[in-house]
C-alpha cells in the first residue's frame, strides 16, 4: 500500500484495490454502453430534442423552450429515464473518473472530486424531474437550481479530465528535477 494512503481508510483501501487498468477498462465499456446504446434507445422518439442535463447551463426561458419542444410522451420518457438510467450512470462515470484520478495521483482527496460530481448530477436530476413532473407549471427557481448543478457538474468533470491529463506530465517534470 502506498505510504501516502492511510491503511485504515476505507476509501483508500477501495481505491488501492480497484485502481487497475482492468477496472478502468470495464467501467469505460459500461460508460460507452450507456452513451452509445441505452441513452439513444431510451430517448429515441426525437433525436433532435435537447436534454437539459447535456447543456452547460440554461436560463429559465431556454429551459421551458426545450421542454415545450417535447411531446407529452417524450417528456414522460425523459422523466423516467432520469429516474432510472440517471440513478446508475453518475455512479458508473463517477467511479471511472475517481479511479482514474487515483491511478494518476495516488491521492485519495483528489480522487474524491468525482464524488462531488455525482452529488451535483443527482441534484441536477432532482430539479429536472421536478420540472418534468410539474410541466407545464413554471418553476423558475427549480430551473435555476437545476441549471446551477448542471454547470457545477460540467465544470467539475472538466477539472477532473484536465487533472487526469495533466498530473502524469507534472509527475514526469518533477522526476526530472
């Protein structure tokens, strides 16, 4: 076990055990399965419709323009997709990002960033489910709430990916000095 990781720390033990290329590959395959198969099949009625959770952010009017473009069936599909697939997917991609971060950093606290992403994703999903459930009622504060967590999710994902890319380079530079 790495000296930087406390032996009695459960998260550290989990990461040490599972931070392997085999696990990373397995999680990557599951993420790709969601993105290439499950999401397209579940949101198959109109591929032109935008999902709120794929936007970086959205204003109240923009959110309702997006929801207005959905048929009642498509809104119901979005609702149930958020309550089913989006309960599992954040854990899959969050675990993948966490394990990758741990693999490149060997630091538990850095590997915890994707856990915040998962929480942000769930709070975003809560807002979207409320909007879809109460549609066509206008819940402006819920839109702002959901949009805030959508933006937070994407910013943290970007930071995570940048860390995954940058940390190995910093380690090489540090070793050379």
